[in-house]
C-alpha cells in the first residue's frame, strides 16, 4: 500500500470517529457549562490547565518514544523496537512517580493564595486537583503503548476507543447535571476515571497485539538506547517545558488580572478550537508516522513531499471549519451555549487564527524531529516561547483588554513558524522559498478568494440561521473548487481523485 493510500485509510478511520465524537463533545461542553456555571467551569479549566502546565516532563519523553518507535519501524528493526519500548516504559514509570510528587507539592503553592479561587470553592478545587494528578500519572505511564500503536499505524483502535470515550464523557455530563453532590467534584472524579479506563484499554490491546510490547528489564533495557532517547528528549524537554508553561500560564496570568470568569471564556475558546481543529490534528496523527518512517528508511524525497502536502492539508482542513465559524461566531455561540461567557467570541476568533498559523508548523516540526538533531532549533524555539508570558503580563499591566493575550500569542506563533522553516531548510533540505511558494502561498490564496465572498451575505443579511447557512454554502462551494485547482498541485490532485475513485468503487461493490 502506498504512503498516500495508507495515510488516507488511517485518516478515514479517525474521521469516522470524529464524525461521531465532535457533536457529542460540543453538546457535552454545553451541558457541563450549564451544570457547573461559569465560575466552576472556569475553576475546572484553571486546575486542568495547571496540571497540564506541570506535566511537561511527560510531553518531552512522549515525543521521543513515538519518534524512535516509528523510526525503528521504518528501518524494519524489530529488536530495536523492543529495546525502545522497554526503555520508554521504565522511563515513563519513573516520570509518573516524579510528576505525581511534583504536582502534589505544587498544589500547596497554587491553593495558598496564588490562584484567585472563591473561598467557598477552594476545597472542591483542591479535590479536583488530586483527581487530575491521578489522571496525569496514568497518562504518563501509557505513553509507550500510544507510541506502539502510532508506529504500527493501527488507528482503527483510536476510532473505536475514541467513540467509547465520548459516550462515557457524555454520560459523565448527564450524571453531573442530575447529581445532588458537589457537581465540580463529581465531574473531576468521573473524568479521571474515564481516562484510567481508556488508557488501560490501550495497554491491554498492545500487550496482546504487538510482539515488541514485552516488558523485560534485564533482556531489553539497553543503556545505549537510553542515552540516545534521553538526549533527544532533553532538547524536547527544554522546548516543550517553556512552551507548555507559557501556553497554560496564559490562563494563570488571565486569572490574576481578571479572575475566574475570564478563565471560563478561555475554556470555551479552547473547547471550540480543539473540536474544530480535531479534523486537522487527526490527519497529522495519521501522517506523522509516514514522515518519520520515510526518514528512517532513508527516503528524504518522500519525507519532503509528505511534510509539505501534510501542511497544506492541515491548513485546508482547519480552514474548512474555521472560516464559517469565525464569520458567524456570535450567532453560533448564542445558540450553542445558554449563557455565553464575556469575551468568549473574540477569544474564539483569535485562537482559531492562531491555530491556522500553527497548521503550517506541525509537519515541519515532525520532519525536524525525524531528522533527529534538535539542539539549535530547541534553543531558538525556547527563547521565542519564553517571550509569551512577559509580553502578556506587560500588556495587561499597561491596561490593555483581555484579548491582547491572544494577539501576543498569534505573534509568537508566526515567529515560531519562521524558526521552523529556517531549521527545516538547514537540517532537512526543505528550502524556505520552496516551502513558502509551494505550501504557504497557495493556502493563503485559497483563503483570500473564499473567505472574502463569504463575508458578503454576513454583511447584507440579518443575524439568524438563514445567514449561517448562506455564509457556509457560499464558502464551501468556492472552497472545494479553489482547493482542488488553486491549492493543490497536479500530483496531489491525482492522489485525491484516486482515493475518491477507490472509495466510490468499493462502495458500489458493497452495494
């Protein structure tokens, strides 16, 4: 099976999951916001953000484990895969214990006056924090299993488990709506329980399905593999630690200046961005093993093609949902949520713009990780991310409104893209001019010729469902045409037409 066909097949599995889970997730958010209220919803997002901010230790090793497992799969080295899995497993076991201790100790700092939480909700927030610690530790320990599934490209499992997780989350939301107990605490322990169930499922599947998932410290733990993975993850740790502290620290800075209600607006924007970007992230999840395996097999040309095509498809998939939402955000939020938190609309629009910029960055980052030399790019990206929180703090101190936070974040994202373009040119051979000309330019051209006309009915019609439908119809009609004949090159069009043709033929056979 060709790389394009394999990526398309895996993407379809994951999109099937998304078709079911996105609607469930958005409805679940509506239920939870209504049940908890803006203040408790803001507290939950603040606590969850704090956990994620301090969980960056796991993120660096997760990237390393996924990269090395996929690289070994591409090279066809089964023995190396077992060694990588065992090294990753024992590293993450140690990290889980370390993260648990660090988070427990950090809780005393956060809940003793640093975070602005109403006095009557401190006990509930503290309890939710402990549930999140448990969930984080389980997540850390499950990274090697996630890496094995990625390397083997068995994404059908993600689709099945993802649907089950969404249904469990919806059930949790319904329980929270009707419970007589503290709703915030109930939601916290239910979400932690769901994560434990999901991640246990992955572990059971991997032990039964994959030969490389054999735990034997004496036989498979190799110091040379440990040193190589730890060196790689060390530079990932530097970049991701500053990135995650900066991104999640935005919520803390916002809380310090404006209180928990603004964290509710940030939570709404994050939920919408995450759900709408899920289609793009799904495609990247399916594409990433192909990029790393191509590098592992020594096929640099195929890696270049996968990276640039992946960036375009990521942008277009985001754009397909983002543009109508950005144009009609006020109306959509008003019918989605019973009570729209203040600043939610402008926060949502700006975070979607940032996500569009980052769509160009993710495949470049995958290519650089596949190549393996991270020292210079990590140092440069770290300095860029380190500017985020000081700049936001400065703008707030000068009296700028809350949305200034996202304007600063957009600037940092654009700077980060430039950095990745430079190092992809230096280390992977993807020249900056080629990337700009073949990837960014056609994407921006499609954006200009489709978003502009979609604004016309928005300006001429009154607010309502008819305007939303008209805006979406105008945009999507132009989008399909211009993506095919302006956004994609001939080779990419042939791949798309071949995939569509194969799908139609299979459908006819089944009929």
